């Protein structure tokens, strides 16, 4: 009688990866089966029992164990040479499609489509789509970015992220900004309601009835928002908003305000007021880094949920709608969770600068 095979030795990190693969609903079937087999082997289950449970041969289980002992997770999904479905597209044609997609543009156009690429290289548009999908290429999409040139970028970044991840005690952290020139837009014709088979309609043209500026301060801990609509966004209005914050925040709490570098926030009269109210501490984000201020996320939700499809007959009507959204939000606030560390952001920025230098 043969001795039982000892339990497969795996590290905690390898177990986490294997458990994730074993639960996957979208991963390759062979990887899911092999992950389950290796986990059972690590629990001391015999090869024959594993094979029976997973409907594979004991020899396959033994091969997977031996391969894992030798190479760990590196060859988990590897298909033995000569096995598997033969490629229907020549490798040279695949590389041609990828090279054209990444390094060239069709004449007179900014990017390739499935049809223009298919016509150019002499394959079907479905073939182009499969190649792009396999290589993770999406030429129809473009992402915007901008790297800050602020000489104090790292210092300001560490300061703001520190407030998110380790907020001070006996203090409130508020992300503040103004959403300026919010327009009261009225449509030239009435909208039609949504019905089965047709979405709600709205005319493409509109009538302008004026603007307002929304000053908002998001409580990082609770998700509540202090908001105030004012006619303009000068230092006078910013001072009014600071006084509103001062009234609404309990007097025994320090106030840490995260702001951008708009000149209004640094006006001489604002600094004078702050000197008389020492519980206010201002933290400025780096230039060109509005993504670092969480209130911008709230502004985006306000726009998507209450403004973009709204119809406003006057500025007072617009203000009432904003205040209704604000009240509804504060009834059931949900804070945004900041997870990125300053180190991870700095590393990403460094990679971006290297990439830009290569093409400049």
C-alpha cells in the first residue's frame, strides 16, 4: 500500500489568491478547477479524492501539484503545448492590429474604429474586436489627466491625505469649495415623461434665467454637507460662508478646512478674519489637483441627480431645488471613504512623469 501524499505547502498569500480564483464566476474554467484542487491538496485531501470531486484524472492532480511545488502560482493557468483551441488569427496579423492601434492613426481621423481597422488590415470587424478585447485596447475611449506643477505638491498632498486617513481628535475636517455659475436653465418646450419603450424627453435648447454660486463644506467623518447659495463668489461671499460654518460647528471643535488655491480663499480680509478665529485651520490642495478635494465628488452627484436634467424657471427656483437636494442628502448622509496613501499617489505621479518624458 502506497504512503499518502503529504499536504501541499502553500503560503498565506498564495492561499488568498487561490481562494479568490476558486470563487471566481468569470475566470478561466481551468484556473478555477486547478485552484480548487490545490486548496484541497493543501488541506491534506488525497489526489484520488480530489480527482473524483472535480471530475478530473488523478494524474492531472499530481501534475498540478508538481508544477505548483516547482513554480508556485506562475504556471497555474498554463495550457500544455499542443493542447487547446488553435488560434484562428495568425499571430503576425494580431501584432499588426495591435501595433497600428497603439502607434498609428487612420488618415484624417483621431482613432481607429472596428470597421476602419478591419478594412485596413483585411479581416472582419469581429476579429478586430476580439483582438482589442484580448489586449485590453479601447481606442474609442480617452481619459483626461493633468500632473500638478506645484513646487509644494508632495508637502500639500501628504498634509491633505493625512487628514483623510488620520483625522485629528476634537476637530472636524471639512472639504470646502464653491460651485460657481450654476445656471437656472429652462427648456423651450415641455418635456415628455418616460413611457414603455421611450425615455424621458428634453429639448436640446434652453433659456437662461441667471446663475447662483453654491458654497459647500463636506464633513469627511459623517458625510453631512453645510451648504449656502450666494449670488457671487468673491471674498465677501466666502467670508459669509465661513461665518455660516462657524455658527454650525460646535464651539469646542477645531475646524480643518481643505480648500483649493482660488484667490478668494487667500484674500487679505479673509486672512484677517481667520486671525480672529484661530480654531480655523486651512489646508490647500496642490494646484491642478481638484481630485484631492472630496467635496468635488459631492458636487458631481448634485449635478447628476438634481441639476443636469432639471428645469428651472428662475434663480430662486434653482436655489430651492439645490436646498431640497441638500436637505435630503443630510437626512441620510454617507461619507466617502478615502483609501489611497500619499505614497501610492506619489508613485503613480512619478510613473506618469516618466511616461510623459519618454514621448516629449
